[in-house]
C-alpha cells in the first residue's frame, strides 16, 4: 500500500506547490502553466478517490478547454512590452481573507465526521449515464440550455469587441 | 484505497484560500480569472472527497456539472475581458475606475 | 341625493381638479371660472347641509350623534387566517365638525377670489388647489381612521408644492420645513393607527376595523391588545394608552402649532402666497384642533383627563409666547402668524378645561379665528400686492392715503384682539369662563391658568395697536418712492373678499347663538362622554 | 429499476414545464428571426412568447422529476410577477442589439422561474448560475466602456460568491450525503454549509454583506436590463430563500432569525443612508432598491400565517414601483443624455407637468405615503412584523419595526430630491418636452399604483392563492 | 319686549343711526342730522324716565348657551341716560361750530354717535358681561376720538396709551366678572346683594371691579392717560373726558360696591382722596388751558370715588350729576376760546394761557358761563358743586370718626383740595378773561354764533346753579336723591354744620389768594411764567408720574423696536436694566430660542446622515477586489457568530 500513499502525497504536494507558484509568479504565462499542473494533479487525486469519470472529464474540459481559452486570452491581452504588473497591492485585505477562510474551512473539515469509504462499483460510467438520463434529466437539460445561452452571449460580446 | 479524506478536505481548504488570495492581490485580470478557476476546483475536490463515502456517487455527478459550469464562466469572463481590453488597452484592474459617482 | 350630500361636498373639488386637468394651460380664465363655480356649488351644498342639520338630536351619546352618515365597505384585506381587516368609506358630521366644514368651504371660496390674478402656471395651481380643498373637507367628515389619515396626508402634498412653487423668495426652505414637521407628526399618528386597528375588531366579529366609533367603544378591543382599556399594557414604562394619547396629541399639536413645535408656521406663512396662507391659517390649523377633539380625546378619554392640566399649561405658554414673539416682529405677516399661535393657545386652554363653556369656546374660537386670521392675511396680501414689501417700518400714515383699507385693518385688528361685539371676544370669553369654571366644577385646572390667559388679551392689544400706530397713523411716508404709483385704495375685487368675512365676524360677535346652537348639543355630549368614560376607565 | 417506466413518468412530468419550454424554444426562434429581416418584429415576437407563457402557466402544485422540481402557489404567483415584468420591459424602447438582448432576458426569466421552484441543491446551483451568467452578459451587452467594466466587476463579485455557495453546498452534501435539503441535520458542517449557501442567495437579492455590487452595476448597465435585475432575479432569490427555509424549517433556531433580522435592518439602514449622498439618479434609486430588499427579507422569514401573503403583496407593488421609476429614468436618459445627475432635472416641471405629477406619485409610493399602494404595502409589512413580534417576543422584530419607520422618514428626504429639482428649481435655457408616448406610459404606472391603493382587495384574491405549503415532516 | 324697552332701544340706536346718516349725507347737512337725532333721543329719555318712575323694567335673553344677560332700566340708569344724551346733544351742537372747516367732520360725527351709543349701553346694561361689552366699546370709541387728528405728532401715541391703559384695567375687570359669574352663578348687578359672599373669590372679584373702575375713571395708578387724551378735539374732551365716560367708572363702583369687602371699600376711599389731592396739586402750575381742566376732572373724580369709599354712594352720584354740567361748561368755554384763537390768530398756540388776557371784552357770554361753572366747581354756596361736594365731605368726616385713627387723612385731603381747586380755578379765570391782552396784536371783535355756541354755554351755566336742587344751601337732603334712592330718612348729623363751616372759608380764601397774585393790573407778569421752583416743577409734571410710567412701561413699548432691532444685529446689550427690559428681553429670547435650537436641530439631522453617506463611500469604492474582500469578511463574521452557537 505504500505505492498508493506515495502517489497521493506527490499529487497532494504538486497541487499545493502549483497554487503557491501561481501566487508568487508575476508572469501570466507561468501562472497558466502552474494552473495546468494543479489541474492535472487534482485529476490524479480524483482517480485516487474513485472518481475516475470525473477525473477524465476534468482533464478533457479543464486542462483542454479552459486552459486553451486562458492561453488565447493571455496572447491577445499581453502587450508587446511585456511589462510585468507589480503584484503587491491590497496585500493586507488579501492576507486577512486568506487567514480567515483557511481557519474557518479547516474548522469545518476537522469537525466533519467522515463516513466510511465504500469500495467502488464495477463501472461508474454506465451507472452515471443512466442516472444522467433518468433522475437528473432536468438538471441535464437545464445545463444544456445554459451552455447555449453562454455560447450565444459570449460569442456576441466577443464579436462586437472586435468590430 | 483507504486514503484518509481529511487530507483531501485540507487541500481543498488550502486551495480555496490560495485562490481567494490570488483574486484579491493580483492586479492583472487574467490572474483573477485563474484565481476563480482555482477556488471552483477546490470546491470540486470537496465533492469528490465526500462522494467517496456515498454509494450513489452523486458528488461525482455534481462535480461534472460544476466543471461544465466553471468552463462556461471562464468563457464569459474572457468575452468580457476582450471588451475591456478594447477600451482600456490593458488588463490592469487599477485602471477600471470609470464608474465614478 | 340628500343622503349622499356629504360625499358630494367632498368630491366636487376633486371633480374640479379633474376638469381643470384636461384644460390647456393658457385657458386661465376658464380654469378660474370652473373652480369658482364648483366652489360656489360646494358652498350651496354646505348651506343645504346646515338647513337640514337637526340641532337637537335625541342621540344617547357622542358616538351615535352623527348625521348624514354614509358607510360603504372599501378595502377588505386578509393577511393569513389570524389577521383580517376591513377599511370602510365612512363619513358623517356632527355639531363639532359641521361648522368647520362650512368654514372651510367658505374660506376656500374667498381664497379663490384672492388668487384671481395668479398668473404663474395657473393650471397646476388650481389642480393642487382643488385637491387641497377636497382633502381638508374630507378630514373634517371622515369617521374612519384610515380615511382620516389618507386625507390628512393628502393635504400635505398640495401644500408642499403650493408653497414651494408659488411662494416667496426662499420658499423651498419653508416648504421643506413645513413638510418635514407635519410628516413627523403624521408618522406618530400612523404608529397609533396601526396599534389601534390591530387592537379593535367590529362588534361581534374578528375582523379588525379602522372605524373611529368602534375604537371609542371600550368593548370592541381584542383581548390581548396592548391598548385595551384596563389591560394595563405598558410600553417603555408608561401606560400604553397614555403613550398612544401623547403620540396622537403631539402629532396634532404640530399641526395646531403648539409652542415647542410651532417654528414651521411663521416661515411657511411668510413664504406662502396670500391665498395659500389664508387657507393655511384658516383651515389647516383647525384640522389639528379637530383631530385632538375627535380622535385624541374621543378614543383615549382617560388619558385626556389625565393630561388635561398639561394641555392647558401648554396652551397658556402658547398664548404668552406667541404674543411676545408677535410683539418683536418686523414683518407684518410674521406678526400675524405668531398671533395665530397665540390664538390657538386659547383653543388648547379651552380643551384642557373640559367644561361645556371651555370646549364650545374652543370650537367657536377655531371658527372665528379661521375667519379673522383669513382676513388678516388678506390684509397683508393687499399691501404686499401693491408694494411687494411687508415690513411695518417701511410705511407710516397710510390712513390718509388709503382710508377704506385703514377701516378694514382697524376692524380686523380689533376683532382679533377681542373687542366685544366681534366674534374674537366671544371665543375668548367662553374659553376664559371655561378655564375659571373648571377650577370649581371638575377641578382639572387651577385658577392661575385663567388669569395668565387673560393677560393674553393685553399682549395682543399691545402688538396690534403698536403696528397700527406705526403703519397707519402719523405723517404719510413710504420707503420707496416707486410704491407711490400703485398705492390705490381697496379694489372692488378685494372688497368682495372682505365684506362677507366682516359681516360674519360682526354677526357671530353680536348674536353668537347663530353658531353655538349647532355645537351646543354635541359639545354637551362630548364633555359628558370624556368626563364619564374617562373617569371610570381611569378608575379601572 | 425499470427504465421504461421512469422515462414515461418523466414525460408525464414534462407538461408541468410547458411555459418554460415555450420560452426556451421561443428564444431560439428569436435568435433566428434576429438574423433574417424579421428583426424589426422581435418585440412583437417576445410579446407573443410572454402572453403564451402566461396562458400556459397553470396553478398546479406538487413534486415532479422525483423531487427536483417542487411547485407551490408561492412559486406560481412569483412566476406571474416575472412574466408581467418581462411584458413591462417591452415598453422600454430599445434600438440596438434587439434580439440578443431579449434572448438573454428570457434566459434570466427561465433561470428565475426555476430558482423559485427548486429545493434540490444541484438545481439551486445551476439555476442561480444560469440567471447570473445571463445577467453578466446583459450588463455588458451595450459594449461601451462603462458597461463592460461594470459587467466584469459584476462577474468577479458573482463568481466569488457562487464559489462560496458551491463550497457551502459541498459541505451540506458532505454531512447529509444527499442533494435533498429536507434531509439536512443541524450540526456543524451543515450549519456552515447552509450559511455559505445563503452567501449565493444574498448576492442575488443584494442583501448586506453581498450588496456592494448593486450601485455600480445599476448605474452602468442599460436601464431596461437594470429594471429587470432589480425585480426578477431579486424576487426569485427571495422565493428561493423562502423555499430553502421551509425545507430546513424544523431545525430552525432563534439565532438564525436574529441573524436574518439584523441583516435586514443593516440593509435597510445601508440603503437609506447610502442614498442620501447620491448625485447620480440611477445610483440613488439602486440604494432605494437595496433598502426595499431589506423590507422584503423579513417577510419571507415571518412564520406566522400571513407573512408570505404580505411578501406577495409587497413584491407585486415593488415590481410595479420599480418598473415605473426606471421607465421614467429611461425616458429621462433618452432626453437628457447618459449619466443622469439629479440636478439635470431642474426646471423640467414647467412644460411637462403630467409626467412630473406621475413621477411624484411613483416616488410617494416608493416612500410609502398614503394615497399610493406603497403605503398599503408598508402597512401590511409593518403589521406582519408587529404580529410576529407579538407571537415570539423577539426584540429584533421591534427593532426592525422602529428602524423601518425611521428609514421611511429619511427615505422621504432623498426620494423627494427629484421632484424638488423637477419643480422647485428653475433652469435657464433648456426646453425639454418629453414625447407623449413616454408621458402616457409613466402615467399608467402612476395610476396603477393609485388604483392598487384604492382597490386593495383585487390583490387579495391573487394573494389568497397562497396557503403556505404544508411542511412534510422529515 | 316691554314698552319701555322699545323706547330704550330707540334711544340707544338713535345716536348710532344719526352718526351713520351724517356719514353718508353731505358735510353741510350731516352734523345737523346727527344733532337732531341726539335731541330726539334726549327727549325720549325724559319720556322714558316718566315711564319707569314707579317700577324698573327688566329684559333678559340668553346670549350664549347657559348664560343669560339683560337690561334693567331703573331710576338711576334712566336719569343718567337722560343726562348723557342731553349733554351729548349740547356737545354735538357745539361741535357743528367747532369742527365747521375740518375735512374729517363726517368721520368725527360718526365716531361721536358711536360713543354715545356705547355709553348709553353701559348705563342700561344690568348683566356685568353686557356692561363689559359696552365698557370696551366706550374705550374703543375714546381711542378713535382721541386719535381723530392722527396726522399731528403725539396724537396716535396718546390714543394708543389711552387704550392700552384701559385694556390693562379691563383685563382685571374681566377676571372679576368671570369670577362672579362662575362662582355665584349669576352676573346680574341687581342680584349682587343676594349672592353669599363667602369664598376666596369675592375678594379677588372685588379687586377686579375696582381695577376696572379705576382704569376708566382715571384714578391714581391709571390717571396719566387723561391729560394726554386732551390731544383730541375739545368737544370730545368735554363730552368724554369730563362728563360721561370717566363717570362710568364711578357708576360701576356705585352699582357694585355692595359686594366689596369693607377693607377694600376703605382703600377705595383713601385712593379717591389721594387722587383728588394729586389732581388738584398737578393743576396748579399748568399753562395749557385744557390740561388744567383735565387735572381738575381727575381731582373731582377722586372726590366721587372717595364718596363711594366712605359710604356716601348717593352723594357721589349727585356729585357725578352736577360735575357733568359744570365741567362740560368749562370745557366748552375753553373750546370757544381755542376756536377763537384758531380762527383769528392762527400762528399762536390757542391752548397756552400765557398769551391770553382780557378776553371778556371779546367773548362776554363765554366769560359769563365760564365764571358760573368755575364758581360751582370751586364750591361756593348757591352753586350745585357746593351741595354735592359738601355732602361727600360731611360723610367723610362722619366716616373718619368711625373708621379709626388713620382715617382722618381722607377728610383732611378732601378739605385741602377744596382750597387748591378754588386757587387754580380762580387763577385760570383771572389770567384768561381779565387783565390786559398779552399778545402784540389787538383782539379782534367777533360775535359768536348764538345757536351753536352761546346756547349750550348758557344752558350748562344755568345747570350748574344750585337752585334746582335746594334753595337753602345748607340742608343735606335733596328731592333728587329721594327720587333716585327712594325715600331717605334725613340723617341728623350732630356736626352737620361743620362741613360747610370749613369748606366755605377755604374756597373763598383760595379765590382771594388767586386774586391777590393775579389781579388784573399785575396779570402781565404771567406772560413769561415758567414753572421754576421745586413745588411748581413737581406740579407742572404731575409728580413726574407720567414720566415714570413713560420710562418703565410706556417707553418699554417704544424701546422694543430699538432694543429688538439692536438684539437682532448683535447679542443682548449690557445696557438693559429696568423692569421694562426684562419684559422685552423675554420676548426676544423666545425668538432667539426659535432660531437657535429648533432650526439647528434640522441641520444636525442632515449632518449625521451626510456622515453616514461618507462612511458608505469607503465601501462602494471603485476597486472590485475590495468589494470581494468586504463580502468575504462579512461571511467570515457570520460563520464565526454561528459557530459559537453550535
């Protein structure tokens, strides 16, 4: 069982360090890279927590889609002089928020009495598929409509910004 | 696969706080977007950790929905960012102060 | 038609407002014509009302004493199964409110004539004017607290704009101050209204009601309500019923203007146009007095008895303070305003005495003060129209140049300071007799109240005569030569305003039973009601 | 689990959503029409859509899509209000981005309709996100500098608060392992989770501390969009809070009442005192809207019978008032140009008396003085607060009563600055005459407020549809 | 409405009608109509006298609900009504001549008619409240008439002071009336005897009535307004400030002395005596012909009040009756002189005695009537004044014997005043009519018109002779008193002879002293007479009482304008001292309170709400990240709060 623990700790540390990296770096491109590292390590953690389906979705949607979007954003908005904006402003409020949230959420997590983990069923994908189409049909349809709205809205806004 | 879920929750709390810190401190709009992605992922992690104890695995399902929604949000954010860039020629949040009294 | 007479009187001006709304701004002649015509119709309806009004009704008590009563269900709301309440369109008139209704209709007619050559935004002026007319008459006839409060507030808006737009130099300050003061008062009244309607139900059913008559009946109160007589409910320490009475009293005292809360009156008067300050002094102050009699005394007679002495003391302070301030004024209109404060002090003393003479004196004084102060402001208007300036020291020896005007001024000044043979004297003598009588009959007021209020007639003599001496006697002199050109005596239009008022003041002075016969029966029942019911409620 | 049977059950449940489905398909049609030459008739099309949705909306209540969708009279009543407001929005004359604008408006409408009829955590999150995303897009649609900046800020603020909500939902899920709120047990993590869930809800209804975005967004966004934000999502948010509270009601403690009570007091005071200083007309009205959310919040909280009726009453009148005042601001903007200062109104009273008079009536209603429906709304609200105070004797209700009255008096001071400049101040040059159509529409809003006051009880049989949904005991 | 009352109403209304008709008619015929109306009403009043001789007729009606008032015509009131209307008729007659070329003649006769109407009302009224109504109307008409020539300097001021002094006294009077009406249940004068006089209120009511009477009849504290009232036309002074109005106070005392406690009655006596003395003393050094007569009126009124005080109400009424005749006569002759100077020597001040002299050559009839009235006033036997004054003095002697050691002051003052009166009246007669003409220009011969000037003078002179009342001057019992007060058993004074024995030598002595210093050949010295010397100055200025009032109360009214105007501009001036100042400061303080505290309150509320506004701007700043921070902070606080409950 040692292997599992080692893998877990590596992903755990990778995610944490990536987050710290985003904080420290001033360069947007590095930040995007650190974000990718963090997402991938999270996907790994999901696998460890028997959420393999979600891990794949994460990799596809996030690592694939969102990061690409971010990349386009960075390329368009990064002006040639590449002057790096100084990061440290509103330091005090940031620290305060960070401390408060960290303390509170850890309180919640500590008070939480975890349920006994259940070993996974055979194949989640098929089970999830059925559930999507039966119990969660309403949510599924609604999320579809939402995506349509976002698609139309975002593209309209983006188009008008170019003209 | 008995990994103690507390670590997961701890990591999610840490990621959430780091994300919040990034959002508040950074001046570049892209950083703030990245920060938002981070805190949404932290919430996702939470769901995954809890769904490990749930036979019906609803947490994971929620995670899927939440990932999709995060993507949608990123799309909108970038669309609006493009607009802002057109007017302000920069993504520095300090310059966004036209909304005076 | 007869049993809808009261509604007719209330809604004719609203009809007028509607008609004027559809006229074009430049048809000022037609606008004024319709308003005048409708007001005359309203006055005729009032006269019919007076003719048909039975002076001696066989009603058992004040609550069943109303005539021309109209009662229709208006709003029926239910908030969950535990709170259903009903608001009725319930109007009626009795001995105390009838004279005030007739007075308001009459003064409104006079004020129309006085604002005849108003040239600025005539349409807006007369729409607001008609709404004001309807709301004042509505206040006097409403018997449903919600309807009363609606008319009470409806009065506020037109006054605010009438002073604000058509007023003098710094009119906006005066109108805002007027609005804030009266609104503060109405908030107090609103709180008590909510407390009352939650506590009172229609006899024999659980539907809450705003009906004033039911509120007067002690048996209609819900068991656990805070304001139920004898329930001994307390808020912040003092008895709930007493606190409610004080809130109502202060709310109406702001309108009456009692001394500590009167500062809005001089500013409002100085800035208001002539016709509006006639209505402000003639009618709005009476709504305050009427409110105290009908609502504060009617619903909380026990508290009225308890605070009678306090009310009389404030009345006396108003008399002396108002008089002294009038003595120190340089502006004629501001002096007349402070004299109104002093005269309303008499009304308070009359109400505090709670004897038959005292209360009928208070009611009579309200009507006579309405007429006299209306005329006084017309007088100030006359000089203001000619020269645009009202400072007493800018004139001297006007008697030579304007003999007729001097006759009217001397007549009105002496009517106001209480020369016997004119109506001012009757009001004062009745109130003073009430004050002295209460020391022996119901022991509410000590004799010193009567003595100090009598000094009021000296102070009023002082400032009126001093003003006459400076303005009207001695060599003829005016500050600006430019005023010479339009220093003509009273025009025919102005005479049509003064003659009816002077006749009424003289008739009421010589033969007061012309008015007192109407109020006598109701005042008797009112005083018995307050003394009896108040005493045994206090006893409980 | 027999697949065929569940599918047929779902199909049966679908016809409950007919009005939402009509709206969604209609909006797609709208997009297509936008491209072709029918572009000019988009308003007509939207109007038809709304009318048909109105007809198809039937007063049915029950639980569908295995407890994902819960309909009750409150939800139906609020849906009626939303559809009326959408019809109201059509009155605003809009020239640019016609079809996309109404597409997003319908998106917000559908999102709000779902918000009021769900208590399942997942659907709560999705419906809130749907409404919020459509709102961000609507804010940024007139892509001028100010509105896109406002959109971005709105998005950032919204993003953080929805992230907080998501975290809260995960905690609740963690403690109950089910997405159904009714199974919530009252212990540490779920209490924290519930509070965080409220973060998202308070953001939508712009209640303290999540109200800071309101002034900026209301000032910059297009006026008809702002009118829509200030009514539909806000009332939907309150509807959702009402359902969430009813769902977790049995475990409710007094502390939560005190918390919500003090939040609403702070909101009222924040809105009232914030408005005093404002120079920009739209910011002033937005602070007023914040104060009104402070009045609406306790009504969903009052658990004695009449509370929710009072909420329904107040909500409808609030909608009419906001439509009225924002329509006037929209008309004023067309005449006097953007970024409307209050002082820009000076001297207008001269020529356009009628519109001035109707604005006065609407403002008097916003303040809560008698001749208008605003007074009965406030009266009904204060009565419920008083009755609540008498039932559970919590001092917070008395404090709320007093603060409410105080703020009404102070609100008079800032609301009356508009007619004050409109009538009492003279302005030298500017000859401004409002077009007759706009004057008539504003007057209709004012007259309806007066009529609602006089005929108070037509609302009554509307509101009487409420019989508070029976709480299934856990 | 009994028959006598119809006639009474006609008498009452006639002067008013006369005045109104004259106001409408032309300047020529108007005055005659008014005089004719007065003539008719005096004839009718004599006829009414005959009617009500045997039984007084009473009329009562409810004026206010619960309050019944009414008229009562008994012998006293009707005879006084006859007196007033008769004298008023004479005054009207004289005024036609006196006011012939005055532009405001129509206004004058209207006001005179209004005065007579209200004076008759006072006499006819039975209920105190009704009396008060007409009492105030009399005061108002005197205000109008004094202020008739409102253009001249000082006239409006005199009118205002007269009215306000009366008003102050009437306030006390009103309190007295109300106390009586409220506590005794009835306000009828005729029923005053029957009410029980226990209770605190009787004393207070008495004081009130006395206050009212003293105000109207110009007694000690209130007499300063009468000399100033001379600013009015002379016929007015003759009618109002000699014969009728000032007598109303005495009439009131006579009617209501019944209910006054004994202590109060004796103070009234002393006050009366004091007034008599002060009036006479002030008349000594006066140079203005009308001022002398005014102060003499004050002194004679003092006698009447003393009469009431010592219990001789019948004698007081009789003195009132006789005084009306001779004082009106004196005033009318003074009026004739003033008119003569006004017509012929326009530049010279017609009222100053120093430039008169040897007028007997020019105005024989005036001189004759003046002489008769003067002697009657001085109190020589065979004249009416002697009879009534001696009656009072006799009663005061008898009363002082009973009333205690200090009471002797009253008769002493009384007798001493007889001497003074004789002196100043003698001086005036000598200076005005005899001796050489003190003016540079020669006196113009001008025959006075018989009807309007000579006739009234003659009638009044005859009226002041003592023959009508009793041939033997020394008897103390007169049919007229029987007529008024019913049959009286003649009192057998042991010292009945003592009063005339003292008063006649004093009167003759006074005249002799006056003759000695102002006999015709030495009268030229009077030309440049200036009141030097201590006692003359005090007399000239009537004990400076007038100045004192002026400084404290009267001036306070004038000072109000300067002080307040001063206060308005700067803070309260350290100069303030005197009682008057606190009166003014108090009223100004009220105004300041009004401005300072209450208006500041409004601004304070606005300031606080502004402060709140600034605080909010801190939150709604521009940087959205700050917004996010505040929101997150809010959530953290809520979570912490919830935690400590869990």
